[in-house]
């Protein structure tokens, strides 16, 4: 690709405005989804360049009960200036107050009546890793506190606190209070904003292609041009109907991250973050809990999730998880509980609500084990048939697993990459696998389950895992033994 020419001032302004409209559309989706799932404290309106919000007026998310969220949106086409003390404390181009001073003044005004406020800076600028305060930002909360309060007055952190407080016109105690509420949402590149919106639109039950994202942002822009600074739930509902965006119901969001950060974690109704509790630093090699964390602890967290969500039957699972946790999540929201599950797979939502013409009957191959009364089952959708079967057989024999036989179930066309292309096919195969196992499983006290399939299929299969036997679910942990038992599921 050839280098692009330097952007004109008009181009910069237009792109910056569009960036703000995208952030505002994110607020509109929050408004739509939280009211649809009957959240405890839902958003009730979205303000754009709102009145009485000072310099935190770019996007204001007003909730039924405070605190409301006041956001300043900053876009740049240059990466030359990161977010650091110089950027935050330097006077404006006309010699006016700094960004930090403006935020501090707005915060004082917004909280003068004693009502708390949630504050945020959203920008595509990156954090400066050498800045004493910005460097201690917690990526999970986007807050500088509590680490910004560490260190004596003579330390680099302490000296930076003093300079920040002086620039903002605050005492250090007041600065601590401000930094406990001011989120630094940094490095939000335009492409990342689009990707996040596509995920959020999907769980809102809307079309989530890039054209749909732009349609929402352009709707915000038109209302701002028309002088509408407050966008209500009724207005957003009318917009999604007029724009033809609706595809299904909105979902409560359950975020489960074991491999890498979940872009929807901040929007989730309940979050399970096990990234730092799994082995290795690479998302590609994280396979099992890092001691002293255990599979049982993860199972307890996942099985408690249904009680942590709003009273809604539609639940979307976001994040990154391996096959055994995905299957367990499906069993935690089993069909018999009345829940409907969805998960993003290959850019689209795979949902238990999706219909299919007929169940897909799998091919079943049997292998004698003769080591006990249990039944071993291998679901192989993606791995070369001989390799998967041999790995499972070797494991069962080396571990002397008390199984009488092993059943290997594959799609009719055999296991291969992308053998399950969409949600309809995944649901049909999940039902076919379950039905094919019910009769063979009756005469066995326990099932030992091994999975090689798309994560979405593992979740849909767990959702339908009823009228079967108690099940030990195994995870491929990439060791010499290949597998280890992860979870025990009552069925």
C-alpha cells in the first residue's frame, strides 16, 4: 500500500467528529441494551455536547440513578504526542487552561451538590510508559489509582502528583479523589472502536457489519446537526427500526476471559477474568490454570454466573476461552433452565435460538477399551481423524481410565477445518450429537468427554447436555499426556 498524503485540517476535523459520533453511538447501544435486559441501573439518555457538563460534555451517559458518565473525546491523526503530564498540563493553543485543569473544574461543578460522577477521557493517543503517573494506570479499570497514591512526596510519583495538583488547582487529597473517578481510556484506535461496536451491536441483536456501524454514527451526527443534544431510548429504538438494523433480541453479556482481554468486558453485566490465572503470558499457549488456581475454582466461578446476571433469558458469552470452559458455560445455562445462549464465532453470533431444518446425525466409530464401566466420548469436528482418536486412546490407556469403550463422533463429511460454517449448522450438529449419545450412555455410570471442535459448538453442545450421564470434561493442555480432567458436570 502506498503512503497516504498528509491529512488536511478539514480531513482531521471530519475524522475527529466521526470518532466522537462513534463513541456516542456506543452510548446509544448501552442505552438500548441495558433497558432491554432490565439492568438494575440502566442508562436513560445519551447527551452529545451536552449542556451543563463543562469540558466533559462530548458524550454524557445519564443513568436512572447517579453516577452519570461524562466523557471527553480526543482524536488525533498523529502518534507523536502520547498521553502524559506534558499533554495533560500544557495550556491550550490560545493560552487557556490545560486539559487537566478543565477536567478538574468540570468535576468540581458536576459534584458541587455532593452527587458523584464517573469521568473518562477517550482517545486514540497511546499512554506514555515513561510518565510516572500514566505508567501506573490499571488496564482493567483504566484508573491511575490506587498506585498513583504510592510513593513519598520526594519520589518521582509524589513529585508528579504535586505538579498535577498544582496545575489542576486541587489539593493532593482532591487530586486522589479525581483520579479515583477519571478513567483513561487510551489507545482506542478508530479500527478498535469499529471492532468494539460490531461486537456490541451483535449482542444488542442488531446488524453488525461496518455499514451498520456507520449508519448508527451518521444518525447521531444528523441529530447533532439538527440541534438535538439529548438522545432518548425512544429515539434510539426508532432509529434502529428506521435503519433496518434489528435482527433479534438484546442479550445480557457474560464476559469470560482466560486467554486474552475481552473487548466487551467493560460493557458486560458480569465478568470472569482469569487471564492472569492461566499459565504462560501468550494467549496461544494458555491452556490450564496456574497454581494455586485450579479448574474447580474456575468451575465455581462459571457455575455462579447465572445468579450474577440480570433477570434475562438471553445471554451472550464474550471473551476468550478454551473448549472445556466453553462446554461448562453451556451446561451452566442448560436449555432446561429456560436460558438462550449466544456466542460470537467467526464474526457472527451463534445462538441457541437459531433454527435448523433437521438435526445432523454424526458418524460414530467405536473402539474397545475394556478398563471399566464408564463411557469415553470424543467429539472431533476439526482435527485429523487418526491423530485425535489415537491421542484419546493413548491417554485413556496410559491413565487407566475406567472406560469400557470409546465412541468417536464426527460430522457426516468427516472432521475438517470449517466443517461447521454457521449457527444453524452448529445447532443441528449439537442436537444430533446429543441424540446419538443418549441411548449408548444409558448403561454407563459416567462419561469421559474429549472435544476438538469450534468453541461455539462446545458451548451449544453443553447447553443441550441433558438426559445424559455425569460427565468428566477434559482439556487439551499441550503436555506429554495431551489431556487432563478439567470439570465434572452433573447431567
